[in-house]
């Protein structure tokens, strides 16, 4: 399942479609030059369209709207702790500077936990995430998370780690087996807002009593029609397509 998910992730990359169109155009160049030109123009139009951000933002906004952000003054007393999903840490090979953490675009999954701990110091932090790379390194994501939280002053006894999961489904199932975790008690679930629908469905299916605490919002409430960024647009398309395909796959397989 993990390998299939990685292959699926490749197919949801819009630039892979552009490359496929160009490759097909080159293949047709001698035998079918007219089709080659059409495919080449199609690749160019697709590439340029990918940078227009209102389109992927519309898809992301539908995901993010399902679980709005909680009020900052939410009473945290009833909660046993915070479940933090992996995905916010750079690959192991980037972690080369001693004493420093390397976070990616989803850094809020990690950083937004810290204000919660200041508000309610008794909360426990359960980080769930093994090695998300197809060919794993020698520094698992859970260990990278431990280093990050330790540098931020989180006490060792306050931190729980689940280091075997590689998918959202495994996050939900394997986290229940961590010593000291009672999934029947209320927990806050922290992950990116666009990923929250699949995460909540997975954890609830696994029997967790969780409340969504979405972070890392990407689309906002409104995107100006003039917003164009080829690099940013491609990233948003990749995120949206990956999540919608992931939701469909989870539903078809009965995981949510």
C-alpha cells in the first residue's frame, strides 16, 4: 500500500502530465507531425494554466472549509493531549546542522503545538510518523520530531512517539498501540487543514475520540483573480490532487 501510494503521488504531479505530453509529442514528431504540434501546444497551455492559483485554491478551500480553525481561547482542560501527524519535517539528509531543525511548508503542524502547551502545560504530545521516504534514511521522522520538540522545551515525559506508520491510515491505527495512549479520551488532532478531512475520518474509523485542530491553511478565504505564480500554483495543484485522490482511494478501500 505504501509503495502504491508513492506511485499514486507521482501521477498526481501536474508537471508529470506536462512531461508526458511533451514525450508523446516527440514520439509523434516524424509520423504524425500535426498531432505532435497539437500535443506540444497542449503541454505549453497546461503548463501556463498551472500557475493561475484561483483554480487549485478553489479545490483546497473546499477541503479546508470542512474543519474551521478552533478559537484560540478554546478550553483545553478536557483534552488528554495533542496528536501531531508527520509531514512537516524535511527529509533526513537535510538534517545536517547540529542543534537546528529543518521544517518544510507544513511547519505549522509542529510550531502551532507550542502555544497549546503554553496554554495547557499538562497536555501530552503524541507525534505519529515513521519514515515517509520510499528509501528511508538513518534518521526516522519520529526521531527528527523528538529533536525539534526537545529544542523547544517540551519535557521528555510529555512526549510520545509512534515511529512505524507511513500513511494516514497507519497513523490512526498504530498510534493506539503506543504505551500511555488512551484513544477513548479526548485528543486534539493537529494536521494541515487540507489534510484534515482524511485524517479525521481515519482516526474516527480507528476508534479515536478526536477534535480537529487544523493548521497550515493554504487557500485563504478568497484568491485574487490576478494571482499567478507558476511554482506556487504547481505546488497547490499537487497538494489538492494528491488529497482528493487519497480521499477517493481511502473510501474505495474502506479505510474511512
